[in-house]
C-alpha cells in the first residue's frame, strides 16, 4: 500500500540529495574557475619574480619555490640554463603566454615569457587546481550532509503529527455501530483532512436521510399490511361460524375481496420498492406514448364498462416517442387510470390523452370524479396518504408509484381541476426526446 | 349491550360489525373521529372499540376528550400500532384494553365480555338471579336447573335486566341497549319480547313497574 509518509520521505530525500549534489558541482566549478585565475596569476608572478639574469647560481636562491611548480629557462641558443627540478623536465613550448598542454599523462598549465632573449617556462599540473577546487566544494557542502538526515527525521515527525487526526477518525469510525450515522467532529483538523471529513459528513447526512426514509417506509408498510390481514382473518373466522350455506357463500365472496385487496397491496408495495431501489431504469429505452395509451385503454375497456364509466382516448400525434422504459411507463399509466376509475362515480368519464405542447410530450388523464382539494395536492404523492373523506378503494400507493416513475424519467407531474370544473386532470410532462442525439 | 365501533377500514368494519351482531350486541359503526365524538355525546354505549389511525380526528384525541368529560364506557383500542410506547400511551389515555391487529376474533369477543363484566362490577362470568343463569360467552340459559331456549333478542333483553337485578330499567333504555342505529324498532317490540319471555319464565319473573319500566327480582336462586 502507498504510504504518504514513506512517499514524502523518498521524494524529499531524493530531492535534497539532487539539490545538494547540483550545488556541489556548481560550487566545484565556480571554485575551479577562481583557482585557475588565482594560479595563473601566481605563475605570472613567479615568472616576474625570477632574477634578471637567471643562471645556475639563482637555483639555490629559489629553493623555497613550491614543489609543484616547475621553472625552466632556456637561453637563445636553446640550451636549458635553469630548471627547478633536475629530475624532471618538460620540453620547451613555443607559444608565449598561458596555455594548457598534455605531457607525461598529465595536464599542465604553462606560462611562457621571453625575457632578454631567454625563454622562461613556468609549469604547474592542473590536478593541483582541481584538488583545491574539490576540497573547497566539499568543505562548503559538509553542512548539507548533516542536514539531510536531520531533515528526514523532521519530515517523518511532521508527517506523523499531521496525519494523527486521520488515525483518530479511523478509530472513531471503527468503534461505531452500523446504524450510528452521526457527523464526525470537524473541529481542529488540518485543512486537507477537514475537506474530507466535511465531505464524509455530508454523505453520512444523506445516508441517514435515505435510511430513515427506508425505516419510515417499513413502518408504514407494516402498519398498512396489518389492515387487509385483519380484515381477512376476521372474515375467515366469521365464515367458519356461518350457520347456513347462504351465509357461507356470502362469506367466501367477501374472503375473495379481502384476499384480492391484500394481494393488490403487496403488489403495489413491491412495485414501489422496486422503483425506489432501481438505479438507472431509463437507460436507452424508448416508448411510443400513443401505442401505450391505445394498448392500456383496450386493457381497461372491460373495467370501464363494468364500472359504467366512459373511457375515451385522444392521440392527435400517434408517433410521439419519449425516453423511458415501456414497462415502467405502463405501470405509471395503469396507476393513473386506476386512480381515475376509483374516484369516478358510475356515469362519469375518464379521458386519456397524448399531446405535445411547445415540444414537450405530455400524457394526460382526466376524470370526472371528486377531484383533489388544493391543500392535499402536495401530499397525495406521499406513500399511504389518503385525502380526508376519501372512501374510494385503493392502497394509497398508486400516486406514490406514479411520482417515483415520473422522477426516474425526469418527467413533471401537475395536478389541476378538470377543464369541465368537475374532476381531476393529471398531466405528466416528459423531457423532449431528441432523435438525432440518440442515433 | 350496545357497542360503538370506530373503524375507518370498510372491510374490517364490515366483518367486525357482523361478528358483533352474531354475538347479540347492538353495534353502531362510525368511520372517523368526528362521528365518533358525536356518537359518544349521548351516553348510550357500554363499550367502545376504537381504532387509532382515523381520518379527521385521531383515536387518542377522541379518547382523551371522552375521558376528560368522564365518559363511562369501557374502551378497547384496536390498532395496528404495536410499539410498547403506543400501548402505554393508549392505556394511559384512558383505554381499558389494547388489542393489536390482526387479532383473533375469539380473543376479541372474550376481552369484550371481560370488559363488560368488569364494568358492571361482576366477578362471575355468568349472570344469575331468581333461578335464571345466563352465560354470555356460550349464550346458554338455564332456568331452575333446566336448559332454556332463548332467541338472540330474548337473551339480550334478559342480559340487560340481569346486569342490575332489582333495578327498574325503562323501555327506552332497553331499546337503546338492544338496537343499533340502522335497525328498525317497531313501537311495541320490547313488549312483544317481554310477552314471549313471560311465557317461558312465568308471569312473575319479569315485573312491570307501570309507567317506569321492567325489572327482575334480585333474590338469589
């Protein structure tokens, strides 16, 4: 695993070493340059300091000359008349002034001067200068070599101290129960950690909301499931006690109603749970609204005639396509339709319509029922909410399912009074489907 | 015995009403909190079966208000809320018992009998006076050691009279206890039942106090 501390140490020590060695080279070159100038001056001075008539007698006078300097003097007849080192000699070079030559596997710096027709040649090995420059550089860099380990230790300590709160957070989280979604303390944290902790707290808050919504749902569902089961159990016990066949038959008919109600509730609960947990149900599916409306209205023709409610459809644009899952949208439309049927008295009418307004595809269900009072319109999409005085059959989940599916399709639902003034009109406006963008 | 059923679920209400009728109780069924308050204004009921989640006014509010003005009926809460805190709240608001849905019909009926017994200050499960013994649980009647066949109404009428032996019960009171709202009462039905009972029990068993009502003797068997 990557460790911030280890990474920091590696990079910092690498960086410091690189910087130190570059500085060392720079100092070395600078020092060598300065040493060159200095030694050249020294060579020149040595030449100048030689007596006017150099001869063998002068040799002894110049004994204190530095050993690494070789002085040679030739007379005009090219005869070596003086050398500071009898054991060793360089040939005579012709060019006057400073020059660098290679002889005896060594680089030499020469200064040659022609004085009173004698040739004075002062030589010094370059290695002398390099050694001096190197020792200068090493001396300047010595503190750095002490600094590197000190810095590394310091870095290790700082990193450990800065990351200590992280360890604290890890321990706090480790001790927590899975249901404890309280925010982590974000006081006195380094800036970088505070950002993470705040993001984490934000996420915990959203998770808490989602979980409490889930808990509410389970509590609601448990409560709502008990009612049809109670009705079922009571009716079962009543039917068991029936004294006549007629009573028994009536009891069985009621048992059927109650079982159907329980089944319907369970189905609606499952539908809702499925659509709430679905993540990306829309995908790239498309649905033709016209076809859907025709299909569903023929499915419900029998229900309509049984309830003596007129079911009409208007599909002026049969080829309106929306982005959406056909199965989900079928559930949406069925729930809208069932809601309309449940609230429309016999002799009333339910109207299904697909239209397009300013490019927005709209699915519209209008009934001639009791409508929804304005103050309840915000709440009808809540699970299990029923309008006060609403005795129509139903689970209280239909519109919650509709809202869920609409949200997944980024569709907007609006509730209005029916244009006739009697009943409710529900419109679902879908985002326009751009064919070119999806081919 | 007259019961008020407060239940908003039509299916539960329907089945409960039928079950209670079968047990010879007079039952009035209301479906919301406000109607329950209206019904409770008159002191007609021996027992109230109260659902908590009601439209209009919540069951607990109805109960609290009823107990505040010293409503005497026994109250049995029937609810889907099963948390212990809900039960405590229900009982502390003045309920006599608490039953969680879905419940067993037999248990409900037994609890109703127990509450009615307790309310009338009886310890025995059977009602008895002047040689007549009534068992509300089994609907069996024994008169002077012999099993007696009684119709549901006859049984109900005797039950009301035997709750308070020796006391005079008015005709109007008897009608209230025997009939729910939606049952037609013919002007002389109580007299008809009294007449039939006198045939079975002898003319002296139920005494007619002219202009006041009827009573049975308080003497023990």
